[in-house]
C-alpha cells in the first residue's frame, strides 16, 4: 500500500500528509525510526511522545515543508482528542 500511496503523492493524486503518515506507520511497524514524527506512544510519565525520529534536529523543518503543524502542537491536539 505504501508504494501505491507514494506513487499517488508523486503525481499529485493523494495528499502528501497521508503519504507521510503511512511512511511513519510502516517504519515503526518494521522497528525503524520514523521520519515525520506522526506516530506517538505513551511515555513513562503517561504523556504522549513521538516514537524515535531518524533526524530529530530536522523534523520540525521537514514537518513544515510537508504542511504539518509543529510537533508540540500535534501532540497536544492528539492528547486532547482533537483532529
């Protein structure tokens, strides 16, 4: 499915954010680090945190380039149940 969605994003037939979300989800399922920080887990203190990100120093710029809100805002909205 990831290949099909990636191809659709490339030709403009799918939302790039959907491709990014699936890319991160597949990477986490494979035991790899995510790219965009879209996949969250519960930290030791019970708060939501992102699964490990491959390039944490670059994730905010990458999220902005792909139209995502800042990671902190995203985490707060998911925690509050807002979409």
